[in-house]
C-alpha cells in the first residue's frame, strides 16, 4: 500500500455534491445585496464564493465579506481565488472576535460552513457564540454533518465495517490491537440549540437535511486529518503506522465496503442551524 500525503479538505470541497450542499445552505441564509457578511472558518474561500453570489446585484457585487480564518496559508489561497476589493481578511478564531477592533453588530450575517463541530470544548463554544451574537445584526447560520444525528439507515453499519477493513489493510488485528475510535459529532440539534440560547440568541431553528453519499465522498472525507485521527487513532505499539498510512487504508476500503453492502449511495444528514440575535 502506497502512503500518499494527506491533502485535507480540497478533494471534498471540489466534489459536485459538496458544492451543491454549500450553495443550498448559503442561499438558505437569506443574504441580501449590500450586506456585510462574516465568514467564520473561511478556509480557502469556497464559502466566500457562494456568499458572493448572494451579494450580486444588477450593478455587480453590492456588499462585502470578511473572511475569518486561523491559518494564514488558507487565507493566502483565498486571496488568490477571490476578486479584489470585495473581501477583507482576518486572522483568528470565532472566539477571538471580542479582541478585534469591531463594533457591535458589525456584520449583518455571520456564516459558519462545516466547522462549528471543531469547538469540542463547551466553554470555548459558548465564548465563540457569544462573540458571534454580539457582532451579528440579522442572523447567524451554521451547518455541519459531524453531529450526533448524521447517520441514517445502513450508514452506521458502513462506518463499522469501513474501520475494520482499514485495520486489516494495515495488518492490524482489530480485535486485539485496535485503538478506540471517537467522533467529531457528539452534539446534535438539542445541544446546539441550548448553546445558542446560552449565548443570548432569541430565536433558534434547526433542520436536518439528507444527502446521498457516493463512495467518492467518503474517500475525500478519509483525507481529513481530524477525521482520520478520530476514526483510526494512533495504534498502540505501532508508531510506524502514520496518519497518512491510516488515511490511505480508509480511502482504499470505501468501495470494498459499498460492494459488500450492495449499495451505490448511503444517506447522511447535515444539520442546518439559524439563530436570530
């Protein structure tokens, strides 16, 4: 088995399904031309491109976007892909907003695409949501698939078989040598609603939206460093089996498990959240 370099989120972001999901949820926010939008965890600018479509008017782009991202290398890529003059770039996390030179209600809308699940610490999540509420005037929207209500139908069965097959590709006995998997998605609709209420949002709405995932989607998810680290953690006694090797084992196992289950797609939920300050 060849160990290739992990490439993080790029393969997923380039999938037609990922683009469709991003556009669908971004349109649901209700962003209007002339708005100032904060894009939390903006990455390389995929979500900003979808937001720009909502800001288009008959006279061109009306409004602006502020991209908030903790990794400078990703902001550099965003600068390259986005038109000049429509975006501002801020280095930091959502919980850092209070430390920036911003007025209350500085943004009409705040959007957090596929990233809110990374705030696993409850206090850190509360701090971030309070800061977002303080600086958002109209609406905050977020969506994620890494949450407790994600699995439907045979998807849970797939996930278990997938990890077992990946262990075997690595030459590891999953009964005696495996490390316990963990999940990025321990919160669900109720937990996020409670957190937003604690942060002071007045109205919170959530919705589960189902998408059918082909093997290619799971293969791209198996390139996420954090996903691999949770699904296939470091194996005790086998430091030679790197994260990249574990990722490749997962990638190579996806289609084999789909064939075993005799399916072409598997359903998975995304959680869409919107909250009014």
